[in-house]
C-alpha cells in the first residue's frame, strides 16, 4: 500500500481492473439471479450530486447481492425523449445568456464546445459520453454492454411494439381530456418538461355563474356548497377585464372575466370570442344575482384578487372563510364612495350554512379570534383558514338553509352539487393547476382541453385492479409508502401519451404524433435483455413484432419469430432464455419525486403487458439531495456535478458521504463541511488498515482467546447482523453506521483494552463489510492482505452472522468496564480532582435480582411496574429492603423500556458476577486512572466513608474518589 491515501490513483487502478476483467458483465447461469434497476438519467445536463444518491444506493445493493452469491444484473440506459433537449438546443442556438452561463459555469462545458451543441443529436452525443464517464468514475458496477438511448432506432422498434400492444388491448384511447399544455411548444407537458411547478396537479373547480344585466360573472371555487353563504364578490380594480362570448354545449352566453382567465378559456373545449375590454372599476359596487337562491350580493374592491386565479373574480363567504372575513372587516372604515358604495358594510348579513361541532355559527370569525389574527397579511390567517376548512370538510354537515342538501356531509357534497349546478345551467367545471406551472422553454403553461388527443386509459377500473394486486404482493420500501402508492393509483386519471414536438418514437397507429417521454419509459427494463444481443449485431429491421411477442409474451412460435425477423432460431432461444432468467425486476430503486408518475406508469404497463410472474417484486424509495440547503437544478443552478464531486473529493469519499447523510425518504443536504469529515474517515480507514498490515501481527490461534478477544468477535457478529439486516431493507445509512462508525468504535475499544491478536481477522471482515459502500479502497486493502490477480473483493463472500461467536458474558464484562470508566472520567472532569484512590461498589444482590426479573419480563413482553413490584414484594428478602424496592423497580422499568433494540438484545440474558469481572481487570483500571483501585460489593462494603454504595446499580458501580 502507498504511504498516503491517494484516491485518484487507487480509484483509476481498480476501475481499469474491473473493466478489463469484465467482472460486472452478467450472464445467465445456475445461480439465483438479482435484477436491479434505477431510473435512467435524462441527458439535458451533466449528472449531479442529486443523482449520486439514487445511483449509489442502487450500486450498494447490487454489490451486496453479488457478494452474497447472487448473479446480479445492474444495467443502465439514457433517457433523451421529449422536449427539454430540443428546448436546450434552441437556447444554445440563440446564445441565451443564462443558459450559456449555467452550462459553462455549473456544468463545466468549455464555451466553444457548448456553442457546437446546437442540435438535439449533438447534445445527446455529448452528455451520453459524459454520463457514462461519470458513472464509471464513481465505481458503479454496471453492465455497460446493455446501454442505449431512447432515440436509438432499435429502441424505437421496441416502443412501437409496446404501444401497438396497448392499443390492441383498448388501453390507449382517443378523446378530449384536460392536460398540462405549453402554448409555445403547442404540446402537452409532463414533469420532466417543466421548469417550475413539477408537482402541480390539475384540479377541477366548480364555476358558479352569477348574473348581472344579461351577463355572466363566473366565480371558480373548490367549495361549491359555500355558494349558499355568499355575501359579496371580490373584484380587483387594477386588473384588466374583458367581455367575451362563450359557447359551450349549445349554450351561448356573455361572460365577464379577467384578461388572464380569457386566455385560459381559449384552451378549453368552449368556443370563446372577444367582445370588448371592461373597466374593472365599473364592475365594483354593482349588485349581482346568486344563481342558486336568487339573492342580490354586492361587488367590492379587493387588491388581493389575482387575474390568473380562476376567473379573476372571487366570491366571498365571510362566515366560513377567514380571509373573506378579514378582507371585509378591513373595508368597514374605508371610504368607498369612488365606487358608488355608500352603505355601511357592517350591515352585510353573514350566512351560516355548515354545522361543525368544534365551532358555533360563524367558524371563520371564531378562528380569527382564536388565533388572534390581526389582518389579511398576518401569517396566522393561513393557519386559521386551514383549521376551519379541515374541520368543516371532515366533520361538517350542511344546514337547513341549503334546502335539499341539508344534513349532507361537506366531504360528500362537491360532486353532487356540481352535477346539479351543471344540469341547471348555472355551473360548469373549470380546470386549474394546483400551483403555477412553467415550461422549460419559459412559457407559463395552461390546462388545455385537447380534442383528438391520444390517452393512456389509466382510469380503467380493471387495469387499476391489477395494479392494486401488484402493489399488494410486492415489497414497498419503506413499507409506509404502500398507502401512498394505492392512493396515487386511486387518483390517477387518463394521461396524454402523445405530443407533436420533441424527440421520440412516432405513434405507430397515428404517425402525426410522437409518444410522450414518460410513456416510453415504463417497461424498458426488459429491453436490457435485448440490448446485449443487439450490440452483437442484430439489425434494426430484424426487430419485428413477432420477435418481441415470442421472447416477452410467448404468444408467437419460435419458427414464426425466426422467419419474420431473419434471426437464427438459436439466438432467439438464447434471448428468450435470458429473459426468462432475468425477469422480473427484483428491485426498482428510485427517488420519491417519481412516485406519482414514472413509478406508477412502470407498474401500470407491467401489469398490462406481462403475466403476473413477470410483475416487479420490489420498489425502494429515497429522498432528494440539496446543495448547501438549496435545491439543485441542471438548467438554472446551483449545481455540483458528479464529475466535480469526484475530482474534488474522490469516488469513495463521495459515496460514503452521500450514503451516511440520510435514510430512505429523508432528504440529504450536500455540505462541504460534511464531505471533509467523510474524507478524514476514509483516510483513517486507510491508515488503520496500512498499520495493521505493516505490523506483522500473526493470524490468531482461535483456541487461546482472551476475554477481550471473545468480546471483539462477539461485537463483530452484531455489526455483521445489523449491516445485513439494514441492507436487506435498503437502509444504507444504518448499514454504513454499523459497518464503519460503530465497528470502528469497537475496534478502538478493543485496542484500548490491549487487544491485538484478532486485528488481522477483524480487518478481513471489515473491508468485506465496507466493500459495497467504498469499493475502491476495499479492493486496495484486500490486495494488500494477499489477494492477487482476479481474486477481487467485489466477488468475495459478504460476512455473515455466526451465532456461535456471540459471547454475552464477554459483552456484559466490557459493558461494565467501559461504563464504569466513563463514569469515573466524568466525575474527574466535573470535579477537576486528581484521585489518589478510586473505590468501586458493585450492585447489591437484591438490585441485581430486580434487574434480571425486569429484563425477563420485557423479553416476554409483559414488563409492567405494578406486576413487577407485586412479584418482588412477595419475597421476604425483598420486603426487608422496604420502600427502596418499589422506587428502584420503577427506575429499572423506565431504563429498560428506554433501551434501544441492540442494547436490550445484549442484556436480555444478563448474568454476571460484577465484582469478579472488575477484579479480573483491576490492572486496566489502575493504568487508566493512574491510582490504586479497590472493589467492594455494596452488600459488604468494608470501606464506604460517604455511603456511596447505596447508589450502585447493575452494570453501573457506585464510585468514591479520594
């Protein structure tokens, strides 16, 4: 080994050896297989630290399973379809200043190179090379023979086959449907196409038609039941409004809306014609008719109304909406004569229409008073609003003044009332985003009711039932996400699956359309099987439907597939055999942002196309990664590219840092201070290993072990067990905690206690435990301890728990010694004295018996202080200690129930003569404390000048320092 740790030299050395030995090129054989995939990256920029988390988790699992003896396939492709790359090419062509800055500064692309990336094809060519280089440089154990991009002609053949199949099954339909739409690109957009508002959903509002002088003043609401309680409408006097002619389902009406609403309405399935501009001020102070009860309500000025929200005119229900009450209250003393309003607004009669047990007549007023909300700008107004809406929705019922709806639950009324309003001609459905959405081209998106659009019929109940069954039978990690997956399936509606612009595959049954970018990314895991053979010489024209039918579905004969494709039957049989071997996917590991889209579609398409034995077996989800507290963005920054992370810190350091930063759904934050700590940890690991190897310590004779050696072996089993259990459930942070941090603490204690005989054996286990996390350094140390040629740690056996090496007696002894030493050190630190003598008092027998009994009860699952005390006090010997017993029993119960699982497991069979254990290690205490040490049992304390023995506790001796 080199004297100093040099990450670059070590990592390049082992990446080259892995590549030359083809160690990660998986072929079907007689071993148990493990097929793991992660979402292929989108190539509109260099990979960044955010990708590191999902990809490294996948690689840790792949390496772990490989060391367990599984035949592991971990492949990778590149996603390039859709509009983002086309949009980026246009920005580069136009030399957009912001784009040129982001891609030179954050992505590290030389300006001259960037200027040449002015077509989608050149962008794909550049980033596909860079992405593979980045993933190789961090040590991912990927089978690169199977790589592809989603615009490869061969892949398009596969996508055409898939969509023809879905079309034949009537799972692709044509019709009108609301979709997210970019007016500039004239295309539907999905989350991958969006700059802002990636998580936005399309919400159906109810449009209520108030009337004035033969015109309609529409108001959009999510709570149509509150129409019964409207006291006024809000209109912003500073917004532009228009009068428009609206024709829908044979009904022609004149509407007044904001200019922004007019623009949105042109994208709906209504015929909309501009008539004239309207001065907003002329609309304020008028009386409009509530269409549901024919009451007259006034229009009032409100600067808070935004033109882009709904129709740009808002109805006010101050009895049930805190913001409406606050806004109205703010106008009480205002002079509104400029709008022709002279009446006292205090005389507006509030209408209570919802009965809810937590509130009286006017929930909004009560909530404002309860939270002491000052005005509309007070942040507590939002809190008051949420609590009113939540309580009314979950527990509210409509009052008698709502007519036939009286007694109906608020949670059930929306669809019923909206349907009635539509039938009466006084309401319509209006679609709106849950938050503003901006396309990557910079254009604000709209909800477009597209006619003649192709949709994946995800609302099909039979299709959903299959997905529910798939979710029920697969592993979801973490488990509590299973409910969210089911909810997302429940809410999922039909999705546009085609667009007119971008990169991708033409819809085979309608060549005017391109298949949407998430639609072509659902079953590509099965294409990895074909990709290896395609790379060996299969031509594009040979990828006929019959070939896919035979290999993937067994619905076409081998003879027909061979005849139609022109591929030798033996090769087809080999492809088919490989597919049967590798499928289904054993684990799909992904970020949580893909749950509502890609991961759902992944399940939908698998259950639609494949038999149940080919459905995915598990999905694991992880959180996001930010950069110094800020969200990373490839198109805007800030950004730390994967290349920069590896160049600045090294592959193993970057891997260790990101894996130790957060667990499963928790979000991680990449901080420079944190990665510097990871660097020190890796260097410490390297230096420790180098010292052990250079020390010449011989292999230990396992028959002549000391107590501390038996403890080390026992602790090692616990670390092995915890690491394996954590990796089996994809808790990589917990696994790394055990495999590195906690084990290193154990080793340092072992050395402090004079242990050395097992260091070589421990190192052998330690580097194998760490190999999935930090593979390069582990290969280097593995080689240094004598493994040469192709004897790679990547293929070594992963350490397994050996119960025969667990020594509870040794663990109890060291628990006692370490705890006692720590307590003495703490007393010395606090008192600042230098002891001339230390006296230790071990626990009296009655306390020891109480402790053991409590541990036994906890192990059986029935630890209860009352039962414990009753049991103890039935013993005459215990009763002799009087009130001390109940008091001590309470403490013991509290302490045991607070123990973590690992500590309790260690203590569950507790049995130790503490006095003997301490006496056998008397020299250790004398050396550590630098003074004489005496040991007494609290049952027979010959010397106890300050009555300290009474504080003795099992595994926590009382201490007196002179």
